[in-house]
C-alpha cells in the first residue's frame, strides 16, 4: 500500500510512521532525505538541486517530483511506501497522481494525525534539553528530578528556540495553511482518513492499523 502521512509538529507522526514501516515492511520517504541522498550520490538531479540550494534558492517541483519518481521506482517500494512532507501544494498533488499513474501506482491512504492546537503547544513548549549531554525531558510528561537540571550530568536544561510558545504557534499556523487545501483535495478523492492523535501510542497505532488493514475504519470525512 502507498500512504501519505500528515501530522503537525508534536503530533507523534514520526513515531507512528516508524510503526508502519516495521509492521508493513515499507520504507518511509521524505523529500529532505531524498534531496540529501541525491546530492551526496551526485546524481544528475542531485547536482541540479545542489546548484540551486548553494545559491539559497528553493528546489523546483520538477526536481522534487523527479526524485520521488526515482525513489518509488526502487525495489524496496514494490510493496508500498510512506510519503512524508510531500506533497505540500495542490499542483504537487496533481503531479504526484500523474507520476504514480505512469508507474502503475496510486496513493491508497492519506492519513492525518489530528491533535488540538492547545495540546500541541503544551507538548512542544514543555520540551527541555540538557545543554551538555543532550538528554531530553518534558515538564509535564517526563520531568527531571530537579527543576531545570539534568538527571544524568547535572547540567542546565534549556528550551530550544523553535520550542518557545510563540514559535510553536507560528509553526502550527504554517502547517495548517499548507495542509488545509490538501486535506480537502484528498477527501474529494475518497482516500483521506483522520486519526485522533490523543491517547496512548498503541491506541493511535491501532487506529492506523485498522484503516490500512480494512480500508474502512476511521473518520473518513
């Protein structure tokens, strides 16, 4: 099966994607990873992308789609794949359908992990990291024994700049602006499923498994 996985920052998308990879033996494909791999391998598309990125430009849709085509054509994608971080726009979604059609493939499930903004803000803004050893904590879910002090090395715990409440709110706003039209797009195609991202990891995993295994369970609206 071929899956597109949506999820805002803090939704647990990375954790759930890994479970899908392990359960269904399909690779997770991110455009960022593909770009880095192509640049490192010095493929023709990688060289083109590097020239653009070195100048501070944005890699074109044509290059990204070319990388997607190369990647999903590999043997490890024969049983399926998870697309993460692509598409981001309606034109990209249209082009992806055309590209996969050329390869005799299609997207089977578009799964969105939905979590209320207030919960996401709490999850992300509560994260702390040791300034010395890098161990992570959370002020609600995984508290250190002493406030603002690492349990392991007694160094100061810090909050990353991208985890401040103001930054988190902006990140979530950008995510919603990017994905709102795509969610409607895939709802119209009848392959969009919403999964609540609130609950235990195993409960969320079970929802996703039910959708993939039966194609009929979940919020399909």
